[in-house]
C-alpha cells in the first residue's frame, strides 16, 4: 500500500542524512514520514472508505508533527532547513 521501497528509502536518506550511516536523525525520519504521508494521501484519494489506512495516516502525521516540534526546540536552523527541503508549512 504505502510502503517505500528500498531504493526509494536509500534515495531519501542520502539527501537528508547527517553522516553516512545516519537513519535515526529527526531530519531523516521526517523525510521518510513525509514520503509515506504523500503516498498514503494518494491512496486515500482513490479509496476514500479505507478507514484503517486513514488511521495510519493520522498516526504518521502526528509523529512527524512531534518530530518537527522537537527539532524546532533543539535547533531552529535545522528545523527551517527541514521544512524547506520537504516543502512543508512552517
């Protein structure tokens, strides 16, 4: 459904990694969540009655929101950079 394939995940991580083996930084997690949210949004436009996917989408949006809030409190400069890179509302 809204799974990111391995090549897509590596491509996204290569753009947002802080160092070569980074997969856990807030920037990387936000980028992966944003891609997954975009895919789920497209799925839900085609399947409006898929309520279990809608719940998953809302959970991912909440997780991304909390990561953005954390990043804004720790480093406002990195927060602005992530918002611009993922074309999010700030």
